[in-house]
C-alpha cells in the first residue's frame, strides 16, 4: 500500500502537508479533490475537508495530525524545534496560524468591495504587525525551519497566489523571512506567483 494525499492545489493546509512531505523526501501519490466532486474523499474519510492522508491504509484527517504522523514515521529532517518547551510553542504557533490568522486571510479573500477590503486589511495588519515583531532579528522562529514557519508561510503565501495581495514594503523583516522561506523551499519567486 502506498501513501496518498487527498488534496486541492490551492488549499493552504494542503500546501503545508506537501511542504512537510517534500522536506522529509517522502514519496506519495496525489488524489486531486474537486470542489464539486468529493465522492472519493467522502468514501475514504467520511468527511469533506482536505487534506486527508491515506497512510498505507490508515486514514488521517487534518494537516496538524498528518504532519505529526509524518514526523513520527519519518523523523528525518525534523519539522519541530529541539527542546520540549520550544516544541510546545511551535505547536501553539501552528495552531494560531491555522485557527486565527486564517480568519484574516479569509476576510481578505471574501472582500468584494473597497469598504470590505479596507476592513479586511485593517484586521490583517494586526497580525502582520505581530509577525513583523516576531521576525525582527531572526532567520526562522526557532533554531531552524519548523512547522511554525511552514504553517504561517502557507497562510501568507495564499495571499500572494490566490488573493493577489502583496505584503506592504514597510514589513521589512516579515518580507525578508517570506523570501528566505521561498528560497529554502525552492518555490518560484513570490512576485512571479503574484503577477
Ligand atoms: N484544520 C484543517 C482545515 C482543513 C480545511 O479547512 N480545508 C478546506 C480547504 S482549505 C476544505 O477542505 N474545505 C471544504 C469544506 O469545508 O467543505 C486542517 O488543518 O487540515
């Protein structure tokens, strides 16, 4: 039995899992799930959200649990920082990104008029300011690239790829970290994908 990832190309949670798989060099098959055709996903997992992993027959739902399972089964290129306390903080930041930051990203995507866009940018700015502080004087959040960086990066990357929004130039440390992530993950330039 193989490893299969039920996914959609634009989902930030699926991108998070694809990055973990790539860092760990784990081979897998992709099952692309279409918005209006979730039959095979529902049959396999009993629910309609992606990502879902078929790990040699074991069904794992949710990017956080999939990442944790991949770390357990494939400990090479660890996605967590060294030290128990930092690991706890890494998991908290992953959760903040998945459960809090995402709401500001969704507001940006759904903003259909200038007024809604202005409000969405105001909400997003609260998080961008925190992140600018977090990345000031730092390469990665912990001693190396971890799941906290990956989770935050995939949310912000979605702003460039889907929302077509560029993080303003004033957020210097945050933008420098985005570029570093882009290079570390060997992805095309942020500006190419935003064009
Ligand atoms: N907490 C989940 C979130 C997954 C999620 O919200 N997936 C979205 C795509 S980004 C989805 O499949 N939505 C379809 C639906 O809700 O019907 C994770 O980390 O995997």
